[in-house]
C-alpha cells in the first residue's frame, strides 16, 4: 500500500493520498488550505490517478482545496451531510475571527459532484475499502476512515481531528461538543487494535497502542468504560 502524506497551509493540515501501490488509482483525504500543489506533486511522483476526495469534516483547513482538486481530476467529493454546508459557508463552521484573515485567498464552494457519507458505510474506491465511522464532537459531521490490515501494513485509521498524538480535536468551534467527542473516542477508537496506525488531521503519526497508554483523553474514556462495566456487572452471592 502507498500512503503519501504532507502538511499544508497556514494550519499545517495533513493531506493524504492513498493507493494500493504506485502507478494506480488513489483516494485523496482532506485537501485543505494550499494543498493543491502538494497533491499534484504526489500524483506526478507516484504516477497516481485520483478517483475521489474524501473528507473527515468540513472545516476550511480540511476542505479549502476541494474545488480545484476535484475540478482538476473530475472526481467527486464525499462528506458527511451535517458538515456539507461548510464547503460553501466556512465562516459558520470556524468563526469569523479564525477564518476571515484568509478568506480572500480561499476558493469556497462545492465541487460539481458531492456525495454524502453515512456511519458504517464502506467505500470501495481505488481498489481500497474505507470504512466510515461517524464521530461527532469536533464537528457534528466529523467522520473517520479505517483501512484493514494489508500484506505490507497494519490497519490504518484516518482520525481527522478526533484523535491526535497525545491530544484530541478542539470543541470550542461551532458544532463542537466535549461530551460527544469523548463518546466518539470511546465508541470509535477504543475497540481498535493496538497495532492500528493513526494518521491524524494534524501532527505526527501514532498508534492506538501508544495513545491507549499515554493519551489522557483516551485513558479517561477507557477508565470510564471500565468503571461502568464494573458497576453494571452482576454481583455473586456469598
């Protein structure tokens, strides 16, 4: 499997191109602010043919290059319906204070072909099978993408802004909710194998095992789950 990733733009948002191998079709994940040149460089370097853009959520640092990238390769963009409005009206999702300094240089709007993601869906794209998990908390429409173990790589988890190395996504933007984010961590992340590679929306690569051991948020939800399990367990008679 080939995964070519790079940070782009003012927010350093990670964009990923994923393909079974060099010279084949690929999926582009989160082409954000100023990501288009990096996408084209990776396409040329690895001789890739993009077939789709898939988005972990609608914040402008993850979707700012969707229109030019989809237009250049005539491909659809996939996004959860709860976040779709942010492509055309990013200020509603990220706020004027954060968004306005860069609004003049951004291409906002929807590409010609937009398709909606659903929880539990399996996307068969570019010879890959991406499993979609709805994971609200950072935004209402945040999702993650999972790839099963392949011959040369362990399972891979594209977490968007749900889970980072040692941290989680902020919840102080419109649509953010701490309780929802922690529930998503428990439901989506805790069941994953320790070997699962986490490729987040920002920052370095990590694994679920590393995060289970060191991430205070994941440790909190694991402890909460254990506590509820012990409390709910039937008591044996003496």
